[in-house]
C-alpha cells in the first residue's frame, strides 16, 4: 500500500500545533500563578496589619504601659524557654 505524500508533514504539524498550544497554556498558567502570588502577598500584609491593630487595641484596653506589656511578654517567653529545656 503506497503512502501518501506529505502524511508525515501533517503529523508533524499536528504535534507542533499541540506543542504550541501547551506552551501557551503553560505561559497562561504561569501568569495566573504570578497574579495569585501577588494576591497572597497582599492578603498576608492585610492580615498582619489586622493582627497588629488587634494587639494594639488589647494593649490599650488592658491599661498597661508599653513597658509593662513588653515585660509581660518577655516573661512568658522566658518561662516557655525554661519549660522546654
């Protein structure tokens, strides 16, 4: 059975086309990842800011001075370090 001329070229073009499509999909996905990483960074910064506001509000509400709160935190940290050893 004789082969048709150009049948290999059609198969190669098909593979080349699929490679091009997959390459485009990868580029698109990489862009989506980049956007999601930027979104995650923004959300993480927002969360950190909210946490800081909550901590500051708790300190103000406690009526303690900044030095008292720092001493309290350091005391708890030092006790935890002693307990671990």
